[in-house]
């Protein structure tokens, strides 16, 4: 079959979306003391545009190395896209790293440890996503698409087995090891050459623990960067990369990469090495796949569901009766955190919380039968619905999306979906569409955030995931009902009511960087304070300024340079796995930047140096170490 004979146009693009690298609360673990203090790997957005040759349909998928996808980000990006791209056919999805700067939500709950809304981080994210998306659209060209499936069994573990085991035997039998091993690859080829790839695999992006303070794209980011690096991609080059690869999430709600069932454990006891190993396993499983060339339409449907008040029909509830969801409530187990990946707040635990259980069952549920039907046996701890009326805390109107790219169907859910909940959503769509189950995927963490989605059986266990299923036990049936409506419309070629999106949330509190910088006494900015070379590990410290003076999006706070005989040439930057950039205050207005380079085994012998790039209010500066030899 000749190039483009399947009738697809496709394009790809990528951009930096790294926010504030110093003194910004990280989003994901919710720890007040986990504030950015440098960069291990930068965060990127990787965009893929698709269209059929007849011009009947198009779609845009952007995989973002973010903790969560915010409604505020979606609104801003959609506003900037060209005509023909909107909430119906644009999917913005997050990889769910827990080590990225927060503060980019307009809903207050997610800015609780950032000092409010962080305009600089929000701008870096939205600028970068838009840049990647526009590049993908501009790159649209005849492209062969290949779809392949495989299995990966040693990169995830079920962190909530007690809840999983409550599911019916038929559901458990689909996942005999308690994990979803399916790995799916959509490959983009031109003239027989791989130019893009998107992989979906269910595992949390939490190899880095809640004690880490360096920005990290975690295991999925490592997989993407590793594949691109092997192809010679330099993200700081002036030309577009020849290969863009993304490792996206699916139904990872109860899947953890911490194979030892404790934070930072398994395969090793080192969080950085775990990140590399789990990322490598995802890359190797994806790169080994080469599927058949595919054809078909590009199409989409999206609707907004007011999850606080959905009437769910008996065909979806499972008990033959009609039920209603309720306004969002966070349960006591939600504040406990997922202990396998990192504990939350003291005084809370997964499962039973006797004080909160007693208060809910004796003082609330007896007087609110509708709430009881939706939320019991949850120990009610955060009445987010009523609070939303005063201060918008969480999203209530959820965008639910169905995106088709040939034989592949993506169910966009703005939450963390467990594997059995994902299975039910997938079966719902596959049965209506007449599609193979393996070709229907849940794209979790997409287009917004509503916390968790569990099955009613898992919900009853009230583990962390059940306590975080805000809209109660009928939330998944409500979503299945919605997906059925979307699938029917997509199959029949009919429109669906768009529904009413979340009302715009005003920014009520904004953090502003007002710091002043001063050099160390007797030194200039960029002056070298110390240097050490131990084996193949070089470390240099410099007189620094606050990184928030310039986020250097699309650039770097450091460079590793090699002497060619005529000039110094950059060979690594702060987006590379081999480097770390750390920043720390050394006084009221003085600070230190420490750069570490662990020279990879294949680094050639020669002369090298480290450089720090920073900015003060007066402009940029660069500090360099003395040259050193690697033998």
C-alpha cells in the first residue's frame, strides 16, 4: 500500500511546559513542604494532529507531562487554537507526574500549597501546549498509521487489592494478576520512517516520591525522552524534531509503579533508578510493537455532564433501579493518600476512620436519604459541593469525550479510573460501536479533573480511591450512561447535546514573585563557588539568582559543554536525565545553583565544562566552571 493510501493526514509537535523551578508547591501528593528546588527533567507537551484526507474529520491529541489537567488550562488553550479545533475534537491529557509545579488551577483546592494561583507557571503551561498543538497542525501531511497491542507485566502493581477483589469474578478474571497489562502503540510513519508514536499503558507516574523536590516528568517522561534521545532529538535545536514520542495514561487509578508496595520501592530502593527502570520497561514494550497499517474515519463527540445531579437509568446501575449522583464530597480516606505511593495527612487512613464514620452515619446520613443513597458508606469529610457555592473548590461539570482515529477509540475521562471501572467503560463503548475491546481505551486525566472513578463494588471498600470518588457510588454508572450516548451518536453519525461546561472560575488569589537578588559578598552573579570531579560525576556550584526571574521555557538553566578543538559545544541541558539543577537560598537575597552531571557511559573522552545560566532584574548572566578532562 502506498504512503497515505489509508487516507490519513497526521502531524506532530512538542514544546516545553516547565513552570517555576523554585519555591512553588508541587501538585500531586499534596504535601505542604514539597516545593520546587530545581529540575531533574523538564516537562513537555507532545501534540499529535489527525485528519482524514477527505476533510470530513480531524482531531488533536496533546499529551502533557503535568500532574493534572485543569479546566483553566483547557479553556485558555482552546481559545488560542485555529478554527475547527474545539472541545469536541481536542483532547488535552496529563501523564500525572506528582513532581511538577502546581498553582495553575482556578479551583482553589489544587492551589492550597502554592500560595495561590501562579501566573508564571500557568503561562508556561498554556504557552507550551499551544505551541506544540500549533506545530502539530502545521505539520499535517500524508502519514501511515499503525496500531499495535502488547503486554507489559512488570511495570505496575495493584495498590488497592482489597477494593479490586470486591469486583465480580467475571471482571477480576479479565485481570488475573490484578493489573492491566495491555500496552498500546499508535505509530506514525512517513516513507517507512517512524516520525511519531503514542503509547498508552496503565501505571501511576509516581516513581519519584513525595520527598523529591526536583521537577521531574517521572517514568513516563523518561520513556518519551529516552526514545527521542536514541533518535538524536535535541529539544533545544532550532529545527523541529524528527521524532516525537508520548507515553500517555489510561485507566491507571489503582495501578502503581512501586512494585514493592511502598513509596520508592521496587524494582530498587532508589527513586531515581526506579523512574529509569519503569520508564525503560514502558519504552521497550512500546518500541517492540509494529502493528498493521490501519484505515478508517477521524471523528469525535463531547458532552458536559453535571455530575452532581445525574439520573442514572436501571440498565447502568446494576440493581435494576434508578439512582442519582450527589454533589461532590471528599471522604476521610481521600485525605489518607494512597499509602503505596505516599501517605497523605495524619489522622486519616484508607478504609475505616471511626470518628468520621460515626459522625457521618449518626448525624448526616439519617437526615439526608438522597445523600445516603449516593455516598454511603463514605465517611464525609469535605463537602465540596456546598463549599463550591462560596469558593470554587472542585470541578462539577465534567467533559466526557469519545475520539476516533481509525479503529482506535479513546474515551476521554477527566479523572483517575481504576482498571475495572475502565473495563466497564470500554465494554460499554465497544459493544455499541462493534469495536474490538483492545482498540477501545480509557484516556484518563483528560480535559479536566474530577478525582477518582471506581466501581460501586470498589467504592464500598472506601480505600483511598473510593474515598476520592467525589460524586458517590453511582459516578461510574453515570459515566457509562454518558459514554453509551456518545458511542451511539458516533456510530449513527448524529450530534449530541454539548451540555453546559463549567462556569469560568475567577482567580481570587494570585501569588506574585517579588524577590530581590543579591550576589554573595565579593562575587558577581555566575561566579564559581566550588567544583568537584569524582569519577564520572562533575559538580559545580555558582552564585545564583531566583529561577522565577526567567523560567527559560524552551531553554535551560545549565549546559554541559565539550571542547571540539575550535569551540565549546553544548551536549546536555537541564532536560537531560544525566543532569540535575538544584537551587537553594543561602541568605535573605543570596542563593546558590548547583549543577551535577553524571557522564553517561558512552560519553567520549575529552575536555568538558559546566555552565549555569540565570537572570537577575537587570538581565541574563552565565557562569562557567573550569575545564576538566574525562578519560
